[in-house]
């Protein structure tokens, strides 16, 4: 439930704030986040930079998790 909420709540927040015709593919995600961050005024750019760094960290950690599980599955298949 926590994992599902972690994926769905940010998407729901974006869909509630940004008009649907302004959201497109993967490039639209950061465009939508930038639109939402306009409420922070001058801090919006800093918030966007922080979000980009966190997004990169999430991608690396997800990739590492997939690499670990694929190695384990291969090791289990070899037994």
C-alpha cells in the first residue's frame, strides 16, 4: 500500500493542479512539476533542482535494485 501510494499520490497531485492538455509524456512530468512549483515564487528554481537530483537518485537506486534481483534470480536458476 505504501509503495502504491508513493507512485500514485504525486501523479494525482499533478493531475489535479495542471490542466490535462498541458501534460505530455515523460518530458511533461518535469514541466508539470515546474508549473506546480510556481507557488514557491523565487524558490521554484531551487526546488526544481532539488527534485531533479532526487529523481536521478531514485532512478539509480531503482536500477541497482533491478540489477541485484536479476543477479539473484540467475543464481537461483543455476542451482
